[in-house]
C-alpha cells in the first residue's frame, strides 16, 4: 500500500514536471485552453445552478428549525446561511459534485485517447502530450472552478433568501440585514483559496488516472471511478488542512 | 534510411527483442512480419520512440535516435508519419480537421495554403467527399485512408504503418497497400509496415524482416520468399494447404520461364545461406 502511494505520488509529480516545456504552437495551446474553460465552466454551470439553489434553501430551513429561541433575532438565520455557504458549502460541496462531473469527464476522455492510440499519435507528431492535453485542463479548472464556486455562493445565498421568504420564515428585509451583519471579507478569500486548491486537485488527479490507463474499455471506467474517489478524498483532506491552517 | 543495430528490449525478466539488426531503405516498403508475440510491435514502438530500447542503436539517416535528447527527438519526429492499427483519429474533429491538425501545429503558411495541402492529401486518398464528416461517420477503410492522409500531410521522410489492413476486407486491403506503395515510391519515403497480411507481404514487400521469438529469423524480398527454404518462415507464410500449393505453382511458373532459371539458381543459393 505504502509502495503504491509513493509510486503514484512520484509518477504524479513527474507528470506535472513533464507539462512544462515550450509549446510547439502557442496558438493551438491557447485554443485548447479556451476549449477547456468552456467545457469546465459552461459545461458544469447547470448542475452548479441546481445544487446551489437547493443547498441555500435547505440551509435556511434547517437553520430556522434549530434557532427556536425568541431572543435570537431572525436576521441571525441569514448570517448563519451566509457564513455556512461561503465557508463550506459553496467551495467544498460544489467541488465534490464537480469532482464527479469534471473529474470523470477528464479521466474518461484521456483514457479513451490513450486506449485508441490518439495520445501515441500526438507523441509521434512530436507534441508534448502532457503539455498539450493535461496543462490546459488543469489551468482551465484552476481558472473556472473558483468562478463556479463564486456563482454557487451567490446562488446559494439567493436560494436561501427565496426559501426563507416563500415559506414565511423570514422577511426579505430581515434576511438582507442579516447578510450585512459582521461580514468578514477574509471568509471570501478563504473560500477562494479552497476553490483554487480543489480545482487543481480535481483536474490533475483525474488527468493522472486518465493519462495512465492501460487495457481496454473496462479500465477506462475503473480509472474514471478511481479518479473521482481519490479526488473526493483529497478534497475532504485538504478542506480540513486548509481550515486548520487558515482559520 | 533507418538502421537498427543490435536492438535489445525486455520487460521485467522477459526479453522481447534479442539483438535485432536490420536496415530499412528509403523508397522501399519495408515489412516486419511475424506471429503474435514475436516482438514486431515492440520493435516498431522502439523505432518510433514510443518505447526506449534496452541496448543497441537506431539510426535515422545516420543520426543516433537512441542518444538524442527530447528536443532532438522532437525534430526527428516531425519527419515521421504514422498510421495506427485503429487509425487513432481525433474523435472530436472532422476528417478535414484531423488532416489539418499537424499543419496547424507545425506548418507554416497561410490558412489558404494549409487548406490547399489538406485538399491535396484528401484527393490523394480519394476522400474529398468525406472531408466534413466525423470519424464515427465513416467506414474502417476510410478511417485508414484519413490516417494515411494525416501521416503524409507534412511530407514525412519516414512512414510507419502498424497493421494497416487489420479489420479490412481483401479489396480495401489491396487498395490501402497500393496507396502506401505508391506514396513510398512517389515521395521516396522510408516506409516500415508491421503486418500479418499475406497479400501485403506478396504484393508490397520490397524488403521483409521475419521476426521469430524476438529475433530476426529471415530477411529478403517478396520474390525471395518463394524460394526460401527457411522452415519457420514457410510455416508462417504458407500456413494453409492452399497457400503451399499456390507457392509450388508459382515456383513452377517461374521455373518454366527460361529467363528465371539462372535467377532461380542464384536465389536458391542465397536463400539456403540465410
């Protein structure tokens, strides 16, 4: 087990090192990077929209359910919703879902390219496949996942407000007042730091498992599952580590 | 010209290539043949640099490919075209975009020049009508032809084909063989084909290397095969009763022709020496 960990970790670092070389054609690399930004950003927006709205709504309802004391003002609900979403739900929950959506796509795409010899074809042409295929994916994820997390934060809070107002738990004024109470900009920085880290984990780990597939169609599926599982575990681990370090 | 000097390659404790030496000449169709597990695929992967060699040298026009660093290898690789067994076309691109890809990556010139070159290559493989189609929408034979067009678009000095006829019907196979042979002669390319197909061996094999258990067992041309007395080669090439009879008839045909009598004597002498 230990041996396998070090084997994979060493290979992972070598893969990252292999990405850094002078691009054969900057225009083609840029095109590939933009394509990845569209795939990751626009392609995942739908699921982020849905989970954020419900995540915010449920957080409002559950917070209201627990805050039964009459001496606690209603605006506290909004405060709790805001901080829960910014600190934890928007970066972590969204990235766990994105690990499934983006991670499996990256792993299966690269795995399929490996099995069908498309990566070999690129190598034969004299193209650095790690630089051309993996680096744009990682850069695209590191750029777009924080954007998705920011959108998830806004949508989550908005969903929380709508759920609270529609169910009569809290008025719009009370909610807006709560949102402004004791707001710490550092929390947003913390959420962004987490989303950059998670974005890197999702793209690089999935690319590693996809790029190194050997065998056939069954192995592509296995690599895809392993990529998602390892990404999720690493996200949770780094979530704890960053919280312990930064808060 | 590609020269292999005592190539050895192994995995863990198993030796796959046991010191293979051969010369692949330019302007000729060089075939690597052999049964499954004989080491021909490993040998081709070593030649193109997809695998490193254990020991030995691979010389591309007298330049030692095995001693080159990654930058130098990149330069050589830009002179290599390769047709893969499964064609290895990029699924998300159309036929035209697949052929255009090496030009976009390495080619100089305007978009018009590039499009013109793509059109020439597609014309050469008779696939202009499929230019806007995706790989999933075309047949296996067409995919191979697109693979050939992509391989030749940068005017390579070396063309490698890994089992170009696998999964194709005999007529399409002959078409692909004819195309590769014509391109080899036309552009004076050093073509190396890894094949199981006996039609290819008999029709296109200017120079044949027969691999047996990781070693070069026999070397010669398609004409030499008819007179070869190498039992292992004969068992491999003329595996069925039908093919053995065909071989004997071919020998008789040649024998009847007085022009060939002297040549036959020479061939027999050479073949027994190999």
